[in-house]
């Protein structure tokens, strides 16, 4: 049975992993006959957002690993222990946590950095020829780390984000929410998900296609 790592960034679209995307990813992995292993870095979130108002919650601090454990039902591993899991592939769902916690793209734009443990994980899997999947805004992380490989990606059709991706050396290709881009050379699969929306049903189609392609490439 293939074992697919899912790197989470907290719990909630505005300051962590987009919960629908994360759960749909886990469901698709299970439906495809593979096993999922959730991971997250043991770091503080960039900030905490009140998801009722959409405003930052002043004075609050939360930990990415602890919050991600909510989605994983407690069954989650510190990203530093990645090598102990024997994974065949990695997938990163979207949500602002990918751009605030796993990286600082939301703050710095195209001049952003990626968390060292996240960067190490992605680079090691790429060097090993293991497939990688990036959902929603997460493809910007692939652009930063694999742009020198001219990786082909999609975040849908947002001009500003697509421009940043190409500024990092990657190629951006427009896709609908229910479509994927497959870079066979780099074994990287991407889908727009809630970068486009508009419904969970349509998002699910694209994520399921991504998961099945990632597993096929293992």
C-alpha cells in the first residue's frame, strides 16, 4: 500500500490549512486505496484569525502542529520526523497557512522564504524522484523551491500569483477548478481548488484527480 504524506499548516482557511481541501485530500487518498500520514512543522502560526469576523485575533498564539492535529484527529507527526515514516509521496493542501506558516509568501510576495523543514522535505522528495502534489495557493512553494527546474504549475487564473510563479522560474498554466497540471519530468501535480472554487463539489473533483495522479506516479 502506498503511503502519502499530507503536510498541514494549521486549522482554518485564514491562518492554517483550508479544512475542506485537507479533508478532501485525506478522503481521496483513502478512496484510492492508499494510506495517509499527516505531518506539520512544530512552529508558531504567523498569527491567529477569528474565522467568524475574518479579523486577526490580537494577543492569541497557536502552534501549527497542535492546530493541525485537529484535522488529523490527533494522528500527526512532527515534520522533523518525516524520514521515519517511509513515505512514497507528499501533498500540501492550500489555505493561507501555506502562505503564512509554511512560507511567508502572504507577507513578502515573490521574495518570500519557505520554512526550512518544509523546504527540506520537498527537495528531498524531488531528488528521490518521488511525486509531489500542491493544492490551491501551495504551488507558490513549488515555484520557490523548484523554479530552477522550470516546473509547470497551476493556481487557476489569478494574474498576480501566476506572475509571481513565473518570476521564480516556473511555468504557470491556466486550469479550471476541476482540472490538474501534471509536470511529468518533475513529478509535480497541481490543482487550483479554492483559488477558483466556487463549490466544494467542484473543488473535490480537482483534488481527487490530483491525488490519483500522485499515487499513479509513485
